[in-house]
């Protein structure tokens, strides 16, 4: 059978179905939409896209190849998620997360907590080049500190993400910071220098907002509540600076550019060792007498797959520390697989390319080309649920047009990052949004309004494109 090129209506139909179903999902299920309803919406939209492919003459085996290719792209993220779940479980059992919370409550004041969290995450991500690692280590501890201080978890998550993505975006160790100039044909360090024009003012604006929010929150927080959490922590765990060594170990591996999955899983296993050595009372309390001499092994093994269950008697602390385990990440893995099924079908059928061709026809000026690149990258993040596709696909489609207009490759690479990298974490079914929600324990739509850096960047970049036209290639 002869295959036909997709029409604009073909490309818009599955996307329209997805938008309608996701809207109904949020309306009917609210915050619980990511625990099943969104997955059904994504799979249904993928099925509609598959029907479009069959109509255009493709065989189901070819469509299935696109689905499998999409899932394959997400497997790296899924492995990292499972490893992070294991890490959270053993780090709580070892006293590492409780120590981070304990120290944070003692050292960081509520008035400066949001701005401090943002800066700490920014500097760490700049050093290691990974926003995911920052969220899975410092982010977990900072969320606990915020709970102890009685601060808003959504604002805290926004501060963590804002700082982590700023550092990730400017780090030469970051995969996306390397991928964007590669897709655009730009030099890495020229790309980083060019990004400073938008990232620096965006971060400064975000820091001012976090400072103001901190001053408002600090005036009303309950110091007696902090004392209760500290007493409960000290009663449940042996605490100390030495328990932060697993964190230092993971950051060291990240700086050595280890792959994320083995680095995180090794850090989780180190947490299990620390639990055996430094938390004998906790291990004794959780031991299963029926397991005999293997009871300690069973306890740390359970933490890896089922997480930690706190029973301190302090309801707030128990809610904070009862989490982790690979099993806690399975709903998020399910969401990512469904999202990548949809994105994989659209790319295999050429529906995304058809939409980009239509977008290019609307571009008139150089500034409009930059604005179109940014909005296309944002749209690709929403549709395909993967930031890498949001960098590579628009980069591949727009690169020839930038060259035709003699625009510098760094103009394209920066636009890809401003739209693709930074907004990925704002989409609930995107791999980045799903990861942050699962790791920080705050729904994507709840923290989204407070990711000030991520929200400001695309708007600032589009405005700058019209105020200061994109750079020309050097002759």
C-alpha cells in the first residue's frame, strides 16, 4: 500500500484529542489525574494517532516501531526514577535525610529559606550539571526542612527547581547544555556565554520574588513546631555530619560524570550500609524476628523496594519520612511510558514535522523566527513528553532556516534551551515534570506557578529577541 504524507488536519487531530482528554482528566480527578487518568488520555490519543497512520497507508508494525522507539527513549529516565526511589528509602533509614532536615532546621532561617534553597541548588547544579541529581539529594532534604519550618511545599519545590535548572543550563557537564549546541551547530562555550544574557536577569528576578515570599512566610512561622520536629528526629535517629557522606559520594560521582543510574543506585546501596552501621536502634525496631540473623538484610532490602515507614508519634514528621522505595515510583514510570507512546507515534508518522512546516510558513522576521523556535520547543515538550526531542527535533527543523538568514548558531541553541530545557519540568506528563513531582512529593501543577526562573526565561527570551535582534554569523 502506498503511504500518504500527513495533512495538517491529520497532525492536529490526535493533539486535539489529547488536549480535550487531559482537560477532562484534570476537571474530573484534580490532583489525582497523574495517578491513572492522564495515562488513559495519553494512550487514547496515541491510539487515535495510530488510526491516522493506518489511514495514510502505514502498517501496524511500522506504527508499533514508533511506539517502541518512544518507550526506549524513556527507559533511561525510568531507571533513574527507580534508583531514586531506592535511594530515598535507604537514605531515610540511614539517617541521611533526617540529618539534612535536622541541620537545615538549625541553620536556615524561615525568612531566607526560599532564596537560600534556590542559590544552593543553583551552585550545586552548576558544579555537577544535573538538575535531577540536585533534586534527588539536596531537594529531598530541603523539602523536609520546609515542612519543619511550616513553609509552603509548592514554593519550596519551585525554588529548588528554579535553582537546579539555572545551574544545569549553564553547566558544561549538563547533557542538555551539550545537546542544544550540537543540534544547532554551535560551539559549547559560545552557547553558554550567549545564554548568560537571559539566564542571569531571569535568576535575579526569581531570587527577588523568593526573598519577598520568604519575608512574608517568616513572619508567621511557628518556632514551637520546629522544636517538636527536632525532638522527634533526635529521638528516632542517631544524627550527625558523618551521615551526609552518601550525599557527598553521589555528588562526587556526578562531578566525575558517571551515568546517573549506576551513580544513584550505588549511593542507595551506600545508604543501606550506613543504616546497618550507624542506626542500630532503628534497625532493631524494624527487624523481623522471623528472619533471624538475616533480619538486618531484610530491613535494608525492604527500604530499597518499599521505602521507610516512620512511627515517631509526630504526625507531621511521620508524613514527611514515610516515603521512598522503587515501588513508590511505579505510577510515574507508568505515566512516562504512556506519554512516550504518544510522542513516539507522532514522530514516526511525521505528524510533528508537518506541524513544524506549517509554523515555518508563518515566520516573517528574524525575531519572529526566534520566538517561533521557543514556542515550538515548548509545544514539543507538551506533545512528546521528552525534553531531548524538544531540543533535537526543532533544532533539526529550524537549523536550515537560521543558516539561510545568516543567523549565528548560538541564537538557535539558546532558543532551544529557553523553550525546550526550561519548560520540560512544567509539563506533568513530561519525563522531567513527572520526575520532579515524584521526587519532591509535590504535584507538577502545584509547583508550576512558583518555578519563577523557568516561567520567566521563555518570556524574557522572546522579548529580548525583539528588543535586541538575534546575532548574525561572524564572517
